[in-house]
């Protein structure tokens, strides 16, 4: 974890196919693949949510999946739901708005004021973190200092996952492996936006645990950072 600013401990958790895909094709909900998770693995997902102070997904995931991001299959307190949404253009009918669970929408300072007001009117809290786009390191500090978030779970899509890793904000990764191959050149995978120039830029992981959860293999990794938050070659 970087010492430059206080931030939560971050776990990235996702289901992926054998070829690393998150969905059947671009624009299709990940819930289609998630229904093939073993019941025990669904419980693992919800019990993990219950262990964390907050859960974060990207706004595109909300548009496609329209998830509630609540704890349903186990006893436990639901985490704060955090959605980075630079332009405050999250659909106002989204399930994360307008219910009893606490939701924080992070926007940029130049987000349209009417959209920000509409989100607040739907019951969500709005925080400003960045000028033109949400500054994820700044947002992590806000969550830690203002919301008391010590442990954050990320169930992001490829864009959010990439930016979190790019800013050295992820400490652990937990993957639920689904025994399928999907293919597709533009089918979303675990991490998108990654244009590395050499092997020195690869994001290094250290496998710490692997086990069967029902019929699904689960792997757990530490993300290995070096001095200054750069990945250790």
C-alpha cells in the first residue's frame, strides 16, 4: 500500500472464464455468466461483501447490470456502494439509487449541476473527487477519511479495474474461475485499457491461495508493488 496518502485496503474480486472474459460479448450483462457459479461460490461472493466496508463498481457496469450490490445470501451489514461517475450521468432509475442502502456517487467538479441535484434527490450522497474526471487516488482518500472505509471491495469492469491497478490502488485479487471459453476479440476481459510496452510494465501478482468452492476454482493473489508504487519487475 502506498504511503503517499491514506486509503482503504482494496480487494478486487471477479468471476472470469478460462480465457479471462467477464461477459458473453460487449454490452451484455455479466449476470448471464454469473448464473453458472456454484451456489457455494455465490455465498462466497456475498459473504465477502459482508466483510467489507464499501463496494465499488464503475458506472458502465451499473448501466449494463443494474445490480443492487447488497448482501443477500448471508447475514451481515451491507457495504456502502461507491460508483465513480465523472459526469453524473448514471441512470436515475438505477437500483443503487432510491433504496435504503447507502450509496456514494463520485463526480468531477465540472459535472452538470442539474444532474448532481437529480442524483441527490434520488437519495444518494455525492462527493466531488477531481476536476474533469474522477481522481481515483483522491476518491480513495475521501472514502478513508470521510467515510471510515478501511476495506474496499471492487467488483469492476475492465475500465475501472485497469485504472485501479494503474494507480497502484489494489492490494489483493480474488478470481472465481468459470469452466467456459467465450472468445471474441472485443469481449470484455478482467482488465482493459492496458497498453504495455515491455514485460517490465506487467502487473505482477503473487499467488497465495487456491481452492475449490463448490464446482468453481478460486484463486487469490497479492498485487506486488515496489518502490514508489511501481510494479516490481
